């Protein structure tokens, strides 16, 4: 009698029929497609559909932009890489960043991040949902000024790291968990950052980390972590999960502890 | 790294005596934005691990500060290992997203006070 379960046998059969597909499912199939597009130096757009629609844009085999209907799109800024000429808005290659050396500026650094973070956030979402890709469309470009060239391996490594962080958070909060403010009768004193305060004042009935991120134009991944921190401070609770993660006392914290280092260990090593 | 164009930004902190590694990290997501390593560094700290550790340390101390509620801001963190100094400082206070500077330096070759001053001046040079 076979020791292999029926499900495993079906998966092995599927793998043999679809060489790009692995036991991991859709995400690995998409990753294989992205690697292939990068390897041949593709330029164009890979449309995606499924739980969340979106697209990933390539230029010369590098990821330059991505968007998903389930993550915010980048906010157009009047400063930043486009203003410095570090990103091309008309198809020209970007410069090497020498301009930044002459005038280091936090605003410019934040502008660079403002272009990159939404792209990583969108790809994390597209690879996490059960998305499917459509036919690659060569020579389709993203909106002008919204390009931040990234190697596909850098993107996939970061997405993998984020998946492991999200897996740690999963027992406590997800991007789609409803959250409410915790309002004890005699609240203890807390100190929050401006960023956390912005989340707290917008949290109402039916709020989720994703909805707050969309409302504020912030990263869904980053907002989920920030919500976790507010849960840890005892200022927010997840209805239904509250009993599992807290003792019900004011100011109690999630039992799970998020760790970026542990996320790296889970991916198989620091350079994975 | 995610922002290779930003690697050059870290050139000034490489002048710190005993410099081994510097990273710019998005503290809100733990993502490494830029990295510079000492050119002869062998068996040095792995940048992703060091950066993840720095983000975890800042996360823990931010939670502590939130609970203490003294109205103070976290300015920097200095950790002394047997062979190295581990220094983390937010670049710009209450900036969203919070960007962190991590510098690791050889303990035998580094004047901690001078390194601290260099890092403070470097962060202050990032004016909005």
C-alpha cells in the first residue's frame, strides 16, 4: 500500500504537467515567470488578475513599477528622483545617484522610498493572493516619473522576507482583520508617534489595516506592522481574537512577538 | 539593496575609524535600503541580519518609550559587544517613514565619543 497521500500524488502529477509549478502553488509559478522575464531582459507589462488585480512593469529585465488594486499607488511628488533626474520619465536610463552625494536630503531619500515601497507592497500582495498572470505586453510603460529599477532577485528576496513577517503576525492580526480602539474606563498613559496617532484617530467601525493604509496612502505591509505595535501597546484590539491574544486586562499585549531577525531565519539565512 | 542609488549617501560614515558596516533601514518595515561595508571586511556581520536586529531593537525600545510615556524621543542606541560597537540612530525625528542609520565599528579602533558625534552630525546633515 502506498505511503504517499492522494493529495501529494495529485500535486506531483500537476508538477510533471506544468514544469513551472511547484507544490507552493501560484506564487511560485508567478515567480518563475518573473525570473524568466528578467533573464531575457524584457521591457513591458505583466498583467495580473485574481483576488487582487494589478500589473508588474519591467524595463531591460528590471522591475520598475507594480500596482495592485489591494495596495495604494505611489503619491506623485514634485521632488525626488524625477526632480533629480535619477529616474527617467521619458524612457531615458536613470543616472547613478551621484547627485545625491552632493546634497544628501532626507526628503530625497523619502522620495526614493515613496516610489519603491508601493512597488514592493504591490508585488507582495500579488504574490500572496492567488493571482494569475496574463500575456506579457511588451513596451507598455508605467505612468511617467513612477519608476524605480529593482533587480528581480532583490524584489523576490524582500517579498519572501515580508511573507515570513506576515506569517508571524497572522495569529494576531492580518491586513484584513477588523480592528477597534481599546477604550478602558481608566486608560493608562501612552505615548505614540505621529504616524501611530494618524492610525488611531482614523480607526472606527470596520477599520482594517488595509483600509487604513489605503486611506492614508501608506504601505499595507507597514501599516499592518504599525497596527501590530498598537495592539502590543494595548491601544487597539482585534474583535474575536482579543481573547486569544490578550488576557482581557487593559494594556495587555499580543502573546506573539514579531521579529525581523526571526523572519530572516525562517527564509533560510541572512542572504536568502 | 533596494535603493542602490542611496548607497553613496553612506560614504561620510565610512570615515569613522574602525568602520565595518553601515545600513539605512526603513524602520517601519525592516527593509534594508542601502548598505556600505569596509572593503577589506571578511567574516563581517551580514548586512540583512544586522539591519533586522537594529530594526528589532528600535521596535522594542519604541514600545518601551510608548509605555513609559515620558514625552521623550528615542535619539540613538549604543550597544557594546566584545569586539564591536553597534550604533543605531533614527535619521530625522518623527519622520514617516522612520529611516534608521546603523553603524557597526571595530571596538579596538573606534573612539566611541567621536563615532557618536560623527553619526549625529551625519544624521543632522539630512535636512528636509
